[in-house]
C-alpha cells in the first residue's frame, strides 16, 4: 500500500507561482510513475504532468512552459512548480502514483489540494 499526502495549495493572483508537494509513504520502493491531475468544478479530472521513475516528464499542452514536475526519490516526494498561473488553472490538484505489488500495478491517489487563481 502507498499513501500520498499533498500540500502547497492556496490562493494566488494571476501571474503568481505555487509549488505543490506530494509525499509518499508505505510501500514506496515499488512506486513507478507519479502524476499530478486536476479537476475544476463540473469538469472531468485531467492529467497535468507525469514523471517516470527514471525522471522522464510529460505535460498537458495547457501547462507546457509554465509548470515543472520533479521527483526526489530519496525523499519519496513529487513536486509541481507552477509559474505564471492563470484563473483557468483553478482546480483541486490530485497526486497520483502507480506501484507494483505482487506483480500487479495498483493506482493510488492523494486527497487533493485546492489551487485558486484570482484575476
């Protein structure tokens, strides 16, 4: 089992920055890919950024050039640096990972952290 706890959300003005953190605990030796998703009210949950265990990152087109995902395997933590924030970035941000257990890949989610960008 893996537990994920996000932190770092809050209220920021447009053009500002925030850094989200997600700390993993439990069977952390088995973690594979880690991602950030977001969900705005009335909308589906969408992937924002993804990073493999080897450090390869991918981003949604809407955040390319503004957001950076990184991972500290020694601290079992994934980060999302968000710069030049826009009101449309307002959402609950969720940390996700998949992890191996008994030869199967399982999905794990954090509880979410609210990011609100005012215009």
